[in-house]
C-alpha cells in the first residue's frame, strides 16, 4: 500500500485535530527528559536524585492508571484527555518557573512531576481508546501508525530542540516550551467531537467496572503475557537509558550535546519505525513486533562499553525503529480483539502492567550503579531485555495471533510459526 494512502485518515476531522494536538505536545515531551536530566544533574550531580524525580512521575502514573481507565470508559476519553492536558499545563509550567527563578529544589521537582504523572494516568488509556471512535475500522492501523509517527517525531525533534535550547538557554526554558505544548493539545481537543462508547443499561460500581476490564484483559494469553514481559523490560530498559545514559554522557562523552544527539537519534529511528509500519503489514503482527524488540538491548550495551557517541547514536536509531514498529503493531492489534466498551480499561491494565515495575527500577538503578559500577549495571540490563523477548516469543498465542479484520494485512516473508497448543 503506498504511504500516501495511509495519510488519507487525516481527512477525518476529529482524528486530524487529535493528530495536530498530540504532535505539538509530544514535541514538548521530547524536550522534557533531556531538560529534567540536566536540571537535576546541575542541581545535585546525582544519578540517584534523577532516578527519584523520574520514579515519582512513573509511580503515581502507575498507581492511578486503572482509575483513569475506568473513568475514561464511564465518562468520555476526550474529556479525560482534556482534563489531563490542563493539569499538565499547570504542573509543568510551575517546574519551569522554579527552574527559571533559581528556586527549584529536588523535592519540588519530585512533587510537581508526580502531579504530571497523575494527569498522564488519565490521558494515556483515554488516548488509546479514542482513536477507534474517530476513524473507521479499515483505517485503524493507519491511525495508530500516524499517531506513533507524531510520537516519534516528538522523540526526534524534542531532544534535537533540547540541545539547541540548552545551548542557548536553560532547562527551565525547555520546560516552559513543554507546558505551552500541552495548552496547544487542549485547544485541539476542545474541537474534537467523538461519540461516547456504549454503556451498560444498568449502572455498575467502580469495582465492577474494574473487574470487567480485568476479565477482558486476563482472558487473552497473548495480551497479558506481552504486558508481563514489558513490565520487566521497562523496569530495566528505561532506567538504564534515561538515568545512566545521561550520566555516562556527562562523564565520558562530552555532556548534554552528546546525549541530545543520542536521544534525537532514537527519536529519528522511531520516525522511521512509524513509516515502516505504514509499509509492512505482517499477518502475525505480534510475532513480528516482539521479534524486532530484541534491538532494545543494543544502545544499552553500547553505553556499557562505552562506545563512541556516533556508535551509541546508531544503536539508538535501530532501537527506535524497532520500538515504534512493534508499538504500532501492538496498539492496532489488541483494540481489534477487545470490545469497544472496555477498551479504556484494558488499555489501563496494559499501561499499569507495563509500567508497574518501572518506578522500582528508576529508584534502584542509581544505587545499583554506585554499588557494582555503571558498566556492569548496563550489561545486566541488556541481558534482561533480551531474556524478556525470548520468553515472549516462546508463547504460542503470541506467535500465532493474526491481524484483525480491519488491519487489511499484506503478506510479508515471516518465519513459519510453531503450531503448538496454547
């Protein structure tokens, strides 16, 4: 299928507004990790402190994401996203003000970034479930691919812009830009009109809704097994890259410019991965996606050496391609196998499970690196990531699941699946 046909989904006005708003905010988000990393390192020089700031965001988001999923299904995904954007405008804006005025303390960054994490807990499940309300089933893969393209563009343009902003300004300037992008996203969401998902004829309690979402989630082996693997992988992959990566860059690669290049390379890879997902449509999407994810270990191993900045950037590029390609396949596959009325809750369990161990990893990676060495810690993380993908690919239902009816799969050469019992 030509790529230009995939962009026809932008003719849907609601999806177009969602795409524009999310692209703006995701470019700002790409600034935030780089800006926060060097804001904390400038304040205390401690990788442990950086891990605590990032862990606060992740911990609160993980703790509240199931609540966010229930209320997105009960009320409206659009309203949940709009409220979350407004909260993030305030919390991120306050971080920027504290940094720009020189009044910031670590505890303040922890609290305000935790508030932003709480808002994200309501935004993410709603965002996943809103897309099927805005585009026809035959365009779902295109819709998720383009949203991942915008996410990837943010991961590329954001760090690249961060390098410029940090060179001529400060981390506070970058966080101010991030706050402004949330305001743009909210303005776009105000103009999105989406039908509300069907609700049961009889009112149900919060716990009943939560149990219903769990039933949909737990009944699919391929779904929960991938989420469990993601939980372990994310607990080591994200902390290794986002906490120890800047530490290695500052100590041995020349500082923020080197790290901005590495982070931007991963973002560029993510853009290429989104484009790849528009061209390649495997019949067995989970087999293809999980197979690609072994590349996530590559930049971590290169940081462990450490290799030259250019080599690490190349590894990050490959990792970015693999991560986004797998993400598009995952998002466009599971929504076609879950009832519309439960999608926000299933998405919440996906987010909760995938991120459940990440706060622990963020909090411990600094002390672990101090105890056994940064290089040893990075090698250990790379091995764990590889092990998670091997375990996932050993599950028959992951290998066998085919694309849903709306995915319009196009055959590509894939290794033959092992036909075994689930």
